[in-house]
């Protein structure tokens, strides 16, 4: 997610990451040393992308937390010694990627899963009749155990490292529709328990933000048709072998770091998976 492009120390002004704004070579503070871009990248990186990289780093380091207002465009322009237009372009891209949210007359804020419009950004299941109803959650268990091989690979864990497994059922209108099997890196989610999950009234991703400092920014999914195994059949109240939709999701935080591996089994008798392609 973070696109670090930089002027390397002692590099000539014609180096790949040198940028000109207003006729002068510009190198925003912080774009040096370890932040330098790989040499096999493009020969030119627009200045606004360098500013975007610095702002993404501030998000990653929690200088600006979910829900916080970020400094104004003028303040950021002064901080990075660039024009306000350059900052605006960087913010535009971060808003398009759902990392920031613009609010008319109020400013720009760090996106959060606590907001109503963002709560179901990662849940694409929709009712066939078009109705909208919040899901009722029931947590089956939350266990801390040694990460299975597949989970360890996904998170880049060492053999024997801990992972947290969460299983839950989401119901709509009193009918079980989704059975989730969720894995999280144990190091990032110390103290997570079924009681803590059940007691939190907001979305689970909002809990991860506020109490564990983990913000989900994007996800990759694999979707396929499967037959209900005995466990899924029991959890969803269907017959064994019934058709289900399997949605395997890898959720990532800043810097494309994997922080959640999830397999959701969807009973789609009255629902469908909806996506928008732009």
C-alpha cells in the first residue's frame, strides 16, 4: 500500500526520484535513506506520490488514528514544503483508496470501520428482496493456539508462533446465513476473547482498530461453491451436502501486511454476493 519513492543520499539531481515542482528540484523531508525507492522502479515518481507515501507512513505509525482529523492541506503543504495542490492530489488518491474520508465543511479524516457507511464495506452479501438489516452475531469460540501451517504461511509466522481462531455465526431476520472461521496473528491480538468480542457493540473491525491498533485497509478474496460439511451444516441449520458459497479472504493493513485470514461459508437461499466493478 505504501509507495516509498525517494531521492537517494548524495545522488545527482537527475536521479530517478528527483522531482521538480515550480522549476526547482524538490525532495520532501523523510524521503531519504531507508525510504529510498528500489532502483528497478519507474525512472520518475510524481511528487504527489512521494507525499502520499509520507502520509501513508503517518497512518501506519498511528500519528493519525482512525477517526482522527488530519492536518489541513495548508499545514501539510508547509510541513512537506510543497504546494497545496500537490497535497490535495495525494489526499485525493488516499480518499479513493478508502484510507481517508473528506467531509464537506469539516475537513479530512482517517477512515474508520466505526462509521455507518464503512461497517459493511468488506461484507458483500445482500438480501434478494433488497432489504437492509444489521446482522446478529453469535460467537462460537475464540481460542489462542499454535498456528496451523496454512495460517503461518499467510502471516509469515515462525513454526510454533501463536494465532487466534475466532468462529462466529451471522444471522439475518433470525436465520443463520454466514459461518465465519477467522484467524489472526497472536502477537497483534493479545487479550482477545469471546467475551470481549461479544461485549463490543460495534463492528468487529472497529474493535480491532480501537483496542488492538490494527486497521483493515483492503482485502483479497477467493470465491467458490462448496458442499456443507457436518460442522457448517450444524452451524447454518442446513442439511449436510447443501450448496454453500465459500469466501476466503486475506485482509491487509498498511503496507500490504496480512493481518486476517478468514473463510466464510454463506447460505445463499435468500441472499447473493454483490460486488461493484469500476
